[in-house]
């Protein structure tokens, strides 16, 4: 930035007219030509000073414009650098957030997989329990049916025994009564014979 300013100053020095006024030789003060020449030289020197000042103002204006341009250029460079830095930082933050988001998704997927696995195992356990209860109930029903069949058979056997016993008892009673009738008839017949 300041290299431009130094170059502008060098240009000012190069463009500055080097006015060298030769000292007039000592002559008679009454010489009108010498006085006039001095006046002319002074007037020319004043013009040169005015031109020099105008040139200095013009060059200062150029110098100021060059400095402003250099400052603006540096500001634009700094602005681009800041924008680049901000963009890089935003990208870094975005990458970090994206990585954290992906890790959170992976963790959530792992949790969901574990939850599903637990649900499947729980469902399998529940189905197994239901099947075991069903089998146990079936066995109990079969045992109950077998028990009922056994009781029924026992009752039937008992009924058969009781019926047979009753039939035998009835037969014995009948035979006893028959024997008694026969005996009574025999006694009666004997009685009748004796009376004759």
C-alpha cells in the first residue's frame, strides 16, 4: 500500500522544476535593465512556484487517491480472507454437526434394533409360555378324562359285582324257600301217611 505512496512521492520530486536563479552580478543600481531583468526573473519564479504548488496539489490528490485505492484493495483482501475463514469455520461446524447427526441416527437405529430384538424375544417367550400352558391344560384334560374313565369303569365293575351279588343272594333266598316248601310238603305227606 505504502509502496504506491513512495512511488508517487518520487514522481513529485521528478516532476518538480528545479528553479535556479542566478545571482546577478553586482552592477550599478541605476541600471534600469538589470532591475527589469530582476523583476522578470522574480515574476517567472512566482509563476513557477504557483505551477509547482498546483502540481503538488495534483500529485497529492493522486497520492491520496492511490492511498485510498490501496486501502480499499487491502480491505477487500481482508474481507475475502475473513469470508474465506468464516466459510471454512462454517463448513467445519457443519461437518461436526453432520457427524453428530449421523452418530445420533446410528445410535437411534441401534436402540431400535435392540428394542425390536427384545420385543421379538419377549414375543417368543410369551408364545412359548402360552404353548406350554396349552400343553399343560391338554395334559390335565387328558388326565381328567382318564380319571373319569377309570372312575366310570370302577363304578361299572362295582355295579356288576353288586348286581351279581344280588342275583346270587336272590337265588339263595329262592333256593332256601324252595327247600323249605319241599320240606314242609314232605312233612305233610308223612303226616298224612301216619294218619292212614
